[in-house]
């Protein structure tokens, strides 16, 4: 063996595993001893032995990282040869492992087409068991295995990068389709300043945030602001409307699936958790998730890992979660409609967004900001609010909060073709409410205070007192002849709405 080539691992990885498949123990002993002598270190190579094709199958299934198989073409125990190679390539799907065929009879050499189709590295007779030619063949096969692994790793990295770019592209396209301008982060009221202070404190952390508040207060806007101020701002903010996901598609939407995993799965799908890897996942209306599906979400939040439908591989992700709901989750837990462990997992840093009527100082600046944006988008000159309109907007209850305010502003611009802002047409409830206030002037002292004007709260109290007097005069009858609505000149539905917004209930 003098002058035989020497081999050393280029990397610091585990040793090459060489599987010797032969029914003669002497062949195992001589081969392993001879090959060890051509390596600089015993740590560079290890040997596994199988004396039959059946044993080789079991061994290769347990050691998918084997680098080389030295295979006897024909053994006394069974037919190893091509059947074992087919098992390796087709059943195990192992394209990287190298195979060198050996036989005691030179005439048993396989055809060239077989060597090509099954990607066989070489063919040697057992008379070459300890020759330099065998050593060269083995070293060449091991080097080819290393190169194949490197190519496979590079391909997987490219595929992963391509997949990430494609899913980001698809998500951004979806975001562009859904974008409607967004609600501004504006407000100087004490209630809103408190929210902004909480936002600034939590944004730079990775803590899970639970945003609560009535429908339309701007929970998604707050989630976007948290993401934009975080260290994850360069990655994606992925949103999921939990209320819109059908039960049967829950896992696929959140975690993805592989092609063919169920009927209709014609291609691989990337789930929202994978889309948000490195960024923020916004779970809107999280209280709407059916309780039988909440455990799947809990595991992903706790372990930061999941499996796609039809895939055995576990995927790990680095995701920051912001959840939002208009429900009382604590009450939902008490009622058995929401898991307590999921609630506490989400409620790490709670932020409650106040309703628009709880921060009336912000209504006019917010409306003007939205109005300017809508006018600019419609190509119309900016239409200013009159002092009366500003007072009207401030006094209105805004049950739909910021979302309703945006809709009213857009509707007012559309209806204001003459350049005059028509709030009365855009918001009929507002006009009827103010008409009721005008009627009130007969019954309610309207002499303004010494400062010369009423505040919004004072106007609401005046309106409330007037409605109470009308209801008392009508013996709390709302609709019909001589009902309070008729006395006030209002529709019964409008009066009922005003009573709810002002907190008026029938007195016993």
C-alpha cells in the first residue's frame, strides 16, 4: 500500500460513513483495515457492516447520512446488487450517497446504461481490494459526495431565498390590493396620549401585545405603529383576520401545507407564521378563533414552531405577535369560549384603545386630516369645517369610531359637488340629532355660560335633559302618535339611537 493516496476531510463535520455490504466477513475486515490506512485520522472515516441486502436496507434507513456503499453485486444470502441500489435511489430518495460495486467475478460487470441510470460511481473486482486503484476510487467517490452535499445545500439556500422572495412578493401584492390609505395616528387628548406612551414603551421590545377596544377605533393602525417603531420594521407585518378564516382552512392559513396533502392542495402554500418570520404577526379579531382550534395557535406561540399540513418537518420561526379584539376575553375565558392559557400568552402587554367619544378633543383634528386626504385623492380643493360643523362633529356619539369618521368624510366629499361641505347629507343622524337640540331650546335654558359658549359635554347634557323631558311628557312612549319621537319631530329609530348613545333607559 506504499504510495497510496492519502485523504483528509476538508470540513470539520462528522466522519465519512462507509457501508460495506458483503456476505464474507473477511472482506469487511480487510476493506476497513486497508481504507483506514489511507486517512490521516481515524476521525475522518467510520465503517458500518451489513451481510445481506435486507440488513443493508435497515442500516441505510437508520443512517441516511452515509457517504459511500461498497456493494457486492451477488451474495450467497440474497441478491443485493441492483435491487439495493434501486431501494437507495427510489425508496429512500437518497441521490447523494455514492455506490461502488464489487464482485469476485470480472464477467459480472453491469452494463454501462445501468451504471449511468443508477448513478454508480465505479465498478471494481475483489482482486483490487487493497490496491491503489481501489483507494483512488473510494477517495474520488467521497469527494464527489462532499461536492453533491455542497451543491444540495446551495440549491436549498437558493430555493429558500426564492420562496421567501415569492411569498413576500405575494403578500405585498395582497397588501397593495387591500390598502385604503390607512387611519392616521393623531390625538392630543389625555386618553390618547396614554396610549401613545404605552406604544413607545413596548414597541422596541419583543413582548406580545394585546390591543383591545371597540370596533373601528384603529387597532390595526396601532399594530402597524408598533411594528414600525420596532427592530423588526425592516421585515414584514403580516395580518390575519381570524374571524374570516373557515374552520377547515385554519391550519393551512396559519401554518401552510404541502402539495397533495388534501383535496385541492395543488401546490405548496406558505402559512402566515412563515410569512411573518423575522417580522410581526398581527392577529386581528383573535377572540373569534373557535376554541377547538386555539390549542394549535397556542403551541405555535409558545414553541415558535409548527408543521405544515402534510409535512413531517418542524419549522421554527422568529415572530413577534400583536393581537387585537373587541371582545372581553377575560369574560370569554370565564364562559369557556376562550382558553385561559392562550389568553395569558397573548395578554403580556395590554393596550386599550379609547373610543372616539372618549377623546372628543381629537375628533375635529382627526376629521380635518382625513378630509384633506380624501379631497387630495378626489382631486378637489380642501373644504373647511365651519365652527357649527366642528361643534356638531364633536357632539356626535360616533358609534362606529374612527372607521365611521373616515366613511363620513369620504361620503361628505362625494356629496359636496358645489364645494360646500354637506355634513347634513353625509350623516343624516347628525342632522336629526341637531334638530332635536334646536327644539330643546323651547324647554331648556340656553343662556350660555359666562365664557360665551357651551362645551361638547354641556351640549350633550342639554340634549339629554331635553330628551328626558320629552319622554316623560309622552309617558316614555317612543313611537306612535303623541310619542316622544313625534313630539321632537324625529323618527322613532333616530330617537332610540340617541337614547342608546346618551345612556338613557326607561325609568321604573
